[in-house]
């Protein structure tokens, strides 16, 4: 009997100890919050590192208004998200990836950093989405420039560059053309056909006004605008030879090639649906200091649906920011 009393006494004391510990834990949580409230937790292959929130790495931009479901992020078309969702389990980025992200981030312009809602709590999601975009790029044809090739006033192609297998645009039952010498890279051509078919379903017939331009033609065109408007104005609205997206064979000017295109039925449809088919507005309003060109409501570049989603989700839907980031990442 003494042995049984001893066992009951031990069990009773153990129960009291566990109850006190549970009570203390509850009190601690109510006063101090969650264990991670003092800092952001960054996870890498080497383990977990806890940093104060103000030192937690990339980004201080607010994520207000940004959701992981791409159909509700930014402007453009709603639809099935093709990038990572925050609620899904994401792979832990390595320390090397985090360090590379910090380095690339530091090299961006202040305006680009402000536009990107990347911070310590969502950088794993960002890197997962980036990896998906870069993985898709591996499927691009290897004998031509990437659809993400950075071309602008500081980055160019040579006079001898001509895209592979340009497809001549001819009169057809999907869209209109305003001249007979228009052509596009095959990828862009097929995407244009898909978008034109969808536009027709909505009662809109697209007009394609300009596509691929050779180095020689761009040389003539730029000089034409210098003669008409003067050098300063020409620099705002026309690219010098070798710096035009048109030479890549993936850019299309729609409609009237004038500001009023944005107010037309065609323009409004393209704005609402272009990204569903991989077409991205190259020179948005209010970003002349970023792109080097004034607003061109009619100029769209084909980059693919996944890249359009990535651009809208992480770069405030500004193509230049995304293309610059991808270029910097690949060269880091």
C-alpha cells in the first residue's frame, strides 16, 4: 500500500508541475506576443537566422493592396495565377540566393526598389516566382535573343542583328494590318493571333500598325523625327538605331499610334486583356524617367504570360523594372 501511495503522490506532483508550466507559458504569450514578434525569421539551407525587423534584409515597401493570388493584383486581366501563392509551402532559399538578392536589390534605382513589394517576409515567394520565370526562359529558342533581352537607351543590339524566322503578317480574318511589310518573331506572332481571336470574340478587331524594324530603317526613322521635331523631342519619342524593341521582332504598335488610342474601344480592350496573352505595355504613363520614352499607349512587347504575371505581382506592372532586374540577376 505504501508503494501505491508513493506512486500516486508522484503523479499528483507531476500534474501540478505541468499545470504551472502551462499557466506560465500562457502568461508569457499574452504579455510578449509570439516568439518571432521581435524580428523577421529568414530561413536558409544553413538553418534559421532571426533578425530585427528593421534589419531583416530586402525591401521596406508596403505590401498593401498586393495579394498572392495574381487575379487580384495590380492592373491587367484576372485569371488563374501561374506563380507561387503565399499560403503554399515554399522552398527555403539558400544563403547564397538571399545574398544575391540583397546585392541585386542594392543595385536597383530607388524608384525600382520603391515599386517592388519585396521584404523579409515574402522574399522566399519572390525567389520562387523568379525561378519559375527563369525556368520558362530555358524553353525559349536558344539560337536567338531571349524574350527578356534588355534593350533601351543604354543597352543595344548590333546593326547586323535580325531575329530568326520572322513571320510575314498578311491579310487575314483575325486582325488588320496597315502595310504589307510587317513581321514578327514566331512566338510573338502566335501570341498575337491568340489575342486577336479573343478580341474578335468580344467584338473588337485589332489593327497592327508597326512590328519589326531593321537597324537601317530605325536609323532613317529617328533622323526623320529629328528633322520634324528637333533632337530633344525626338529622343523622347523615337529610339536610336540598335536600341529599339522593334528590332527584336517582339514589339507591336497598335491602332493609330497616337495618344488617343488609349480612349478607343480597341485600346481599352488591349489594356484590359493584353497580359493574358503575354503582351506588356512598354512605356507606361509617368515613367519617362525610367524608360527613357514618353507614354506610348499603343506600344506592347511580347514577354509571355508568366513574365507578365511576375511583372504585375512584384514590379508594379512596370516592364522596365522587371527586365532590368532579370538582367541584373543573370549577370550577378
